[in-house]
């Protein structure tokens, strides 16, 4: 009995979070951009209007990718590629944020390896001179 209970307790989180959400890619137009500041962090939130596959026009907000000290390169009236939730089109996200969240750690690791290798090579040259 205990083993069945433990098996259910173990499998329950997987069944709760295994639901796949289907996102559809489309083009949207930026209607408004707001800057939100929280401590040292500044976010740029864009109000975007786009059409769904069914032809409905939806207006929602997405966070724009922002470079430190430079800001976002998007302005009102620019086009923007977004992905919206098929079941709830008001839930949308941009592709740019996906790239950084997926590959950001790998980029930082690669930069660390390159920097470390450069320092190691310099130290080896000094040792032989």
C-alpha cells in the first residue's frame, strides 16, 4: 500500500506539469511602449496588437528585450514577431527573450572558457621566457 501511495506521489507532479501549450507565431504592431523601473532593473513593456488565426484582433502586452545602457531598439509602429497561446491569445511572448533564456548560459560559459584560455596562454608564455 505504501509503495502505491509513493508511486502516485512521485507521478502526480509529472502529470500536472506535462501539459504542452501550443504557441502560434504571428506578426504584431507595437501600439505603446512603457518603461518600468524596479530598483536597478528597467523593463520596457510594449502594448502589441495582432490578429489570430481565427481573424480576431487581440491587444496584449509583451516585454521587449533591452540592452543595458542602450535600451530597446523598437519604437511605436514597428512590427514585432510574437508567439501567442492558441487557447488563450492574450498570453503572448517575443522570440528574442526565448533566445537569451535558452542560450544565455552557454554564451557566458563559452566567454569564460575563451577568457580563461587567453589568460592561461599568457601565463605559459611568461613561464618559458
